[in-house]
């Protein structure tokens, strides 16, 4: 691995007061001493603001200062002549650094690998979205990060579009890319998450050095089989340290995260040898340990995880535009695209905001666009996707919404898409389709007969002839043959995530994804807040078996005089009604099973009911699951 550019190293260590950098003011705009325009674009000036977390720590590229630390940085800058913020001047736009080892930006499909570093993360599990969960993750950062990166490049989000204006293959100091350029930052179509590893081989250090974090990133590359430089060309490894640890002294040095690459000789502990090419990585502490200082509640209330997506979104955006710092894009003070827009108050120009994708809503910050409105640089939340070859086309795929089906029952779903440019031919692809289904590449029609039950996330992408692409993601739930419950009962386990096959009436009914008897979902009659009267879940079916089974879990803090759960079965063929579950009220029953004999071939109506008298302080509700005939 060759050392960092010797000119850059000299500037970092030498007398560079004329190029002093400070990140502050609106969007952490760079403030410098002296004539900025004279600074070569590929040279990173030394940080001289003594309150910056990067002061005497050159490897902390794109460092996100805590909000209190940023206030100190701004106060220092105001008190020093010549350190005023510069707004939108060309010299303060981002300049191309010429690349390090030929790498400036992430020009291929982004691959984000989440590395949960250390045995402190605890026992692994899986949530309803297929995300890894960890018992040592009290704030739920792990599944939240997975959903964030699964969602980038989906649902038509254009926050990622801001980064696509930057490219490799231009002259050092360039601030724009010609129309013919074919090395733009890629749009993360269909999501950027490439893998998750919980490295429990040893405890994460209480205070990991930059070198140790780099070693972990190299180890992760080996774990994921990325053992060539080509495999790591567009990869980044987010090294997430566990709750209660202090990687690179983040808690005492006033920052939330930073990013770098293994070959940086200024890393605390020194550069890291990699047999797999250059390895880009992020030092991502357990951000919620810092509370509001690192963004908790910055956009939402309570917004416990706001800082997780704001800070990691910042580092991701900087990595794809400056993968091997500072060979990509930085301004004349050394600030990257995320630095210039950090901690801007929501609701103000360039402020943080909620980004919606197909996998959820995430608090995010804006990032710097050299080609902002009117040609001046600006902090932007969205931008048309710029594609290789200069295409500014935008392809939009209409999201069809959540889909359901049944094993053995044919489906047909037409996907619709549009292109901002005329005369384009769209080609369709799809990932995550249920077994037995396929998409017509020319028409976007999905057809076939589902072969297996389960829920999957489907991402459909439409690509035009210039390479511009858009995508949409949605869930597709396939129930078991016979309707999930079996014996004629449709969706008896509510595994479609809906009341498909049932009718509902009364005070309150809902599908829940926690506390279920089995699978991913259950039905709830009633509510955790007081309701008034009966809540009914009803299905009429023809039995193909001799025994009905229903599982219930009632929470009734009142008495059976006023509140209760009950299950009623009516034989429509004979006109006879049966009480399968008599009126039941217990504080918390846990899951219980009731059964009743049925006659195969008869028509039945099954009623699952919860009664609540709306008395304040003792709401009654009942979960029902796994209704079926055998």
C-alpha cells in the first residue's frame, strides 16, 4: 500500500496558517484565513480551529462534531478576523482531488457493509423485516441502519441524487463534470445494503484506535469474500461499535463519527495493511449514547434514532463522493459535502428533514450541491439523478403497494413507469419476487403462480436506454394453500398482514406484528386504549375437516360483567350456533387454544369478538391467531 500523497502530508504537518480551515455557520460552511482560491484543490489544509474534532487529527475526515462542539467552533471563528463564513462562492464549492490510488468517488453500485464490532452486541435474532437484531442494542440501532440502507435508491427518493453530480475522470480542481463523463457517483438503485456481520470473536476495545477500526474493516472485507481490489472498489464498511464504548475517544473529543480509508498514514495507530486493495470505512460509535448532542430529537419527537440516520447519512454521502480522502471532493478548507450542511435546523433553508423510502422514514441532513439553484452551491435534500454520459433523465416507477396472494393461485400485476425524457425504451427487472413469479422485461408485467408461502420485499427497477433508472419496493405476502389457516379458513394466521378473507366491524380491529402466537402477524380486536362496544372479526367458510382450532390471548383488567372475549361459531348449513369460547376476562391470559367439532362440507361463520365498556384506565383487547380446520 503506497503512503498518502507526500505533498498532502507536508501541508497537513507544515505551516499552513494561510489555509486555516474551520467548519461552521449555515451548513458548516468552510471559513478560512487568507486567499482560498490559491489552495490547490487536491491538498487538504490543516484544521486550525482548536475546537474542531479534526484539529491535530487529520484522519477524521468528514467528522461530524457534536452540536455543543459545533457551537464552540462557531464562537471561536466569530472572534478571529478572517474566519467569516463564505457562502456559495466558487472557491468554496467542492473541488476534485485527483483520486488516491485511482479512487475519488464511488462510481459503481454502492455496497454498504454493516459491521457490528465486538461480543458486547449479544444474542442475535431476526425481526419481521428480516433484519438482524441484537440483545446488546438497547436503542435498536442495528435494524434501523439496515432499513436505512435497504431503502436508499427506492421509493423514488432523490436525496441520493444530490451525490450523482460528482464524478471521477476530471482534472484536479474541477467543480463540475462534462456531459460526456461516464464515471459519475452511482444512484443506489434498489438499496445499498450489501451485508451484515456481527463480529463476536472478541470484545470491541473500550477505546478503539483508528488503526484498530481499520483492521476490523479489513477483516470484514475478508469475511464477506471481498478479497480483491476490484471487489472493494465501490464498497464501504461501517464499523459500528457497541453501547458503552468510546472508539477514538468520541465522547471526550466532541464528535459523532468520521470516515477514512486503511492507507491513511495519519490514522491513530498508523495505516492498516490490506491484501484486498483500498478499504473505505467509517468509525460509527453507538450514537444514541450521546443523546441530543449527536442528533436525538433533532427532526422528530422523541426522535430517539434521528441522530443514527443523520450521522450515518452524512458519512455515507461523504464516502461516495470522497472514498479515499481527500482524493474525491472537498472544498478549499477540506470540508466534504456532508460537513458543509451538518446540523442545519429543520424547517430552514438546507435544514435536516425526514426522508421517505420504501422501507420507512428516516431523519436525514442535506448535502452540498455545486450546481445548486441558480448555479450557486447549496445544501440540497433532493436532486435529479445524473447518469453516465450526461443523461439527466429521471425514471419513476409507480409503487403498486403491498401485495398478497395464495400458494397455487395465479397472479398478474402490471408495473407502471415513466421517463422524464421522451423517446426512451424502458427495461424492467425485479428482485425478491416470490418463488414462481417473474417479470416481463419489456412490459413490466409480473405473472406466475406462487409456489411457497412467506413474505418478501420486491424491488422493481426500470432502466432507460441512457442508463437512467428508477425503482420501487413493496412487500408481497403469499399465504399457504387453503388460506393460511387450512381446512377452508382463509388467512387464518393473518400472515398476509391484512384482514384478507375476513370482515371486521365494531369499535376497533387491527393487524399487529408483536406478541403474535406464531408467524409474523396476529389480529387484535379492541385496543390498548378504551373502546366502546364490540369489536368483531368474522369469516364465513366451508369446512374441509372435522375440528376447528382458534388461539386467543385476552388482556382484560376489568371483570366479565363489563368486558370480555368470546368466540362464536354458527353452522349455516344446520342453522345452529355454538359458543366456542365463553365470555372470558382475565388480566392477561397468555396464549390459549380453544377447539370445536365441525362437519366437513358444512358452511360456517366464525366470529372472534372483544367487548370493552370504554371505562377509563382498564382497556380490554384480545389477540387472535392461527384459526383453522383440521
